C-alpha cells in the first residue's frame, strides 16, 4: 500500500503537489544568482562614479 499514490482532484485550493518535479532549462544555483546581482550592483555604482552626468 505504501507504493500507491493518492490522486487529488483537479482543484487544489492553492495547494501545490510536491511529489511532481519541475525541470527547467536554466539550472542556476543560488550562489550564482547572488553573484550576478552583486555584479550588476557593482556595474551600476561604477557607472555612477565614472559618468556622474548621466546618473
């Protein structure tokens, strides 16, 4: 009986099914996302320092 899955109705009332996996084409780690955001922040700050007339 443990290997049988219980099927829920089509409407879950806002609840998610955690037994189904989602696969994406872009698999990024949280560290890569944080590094990307820090890089964007550094880039914007550098632009404001070197080109103050445009910011």
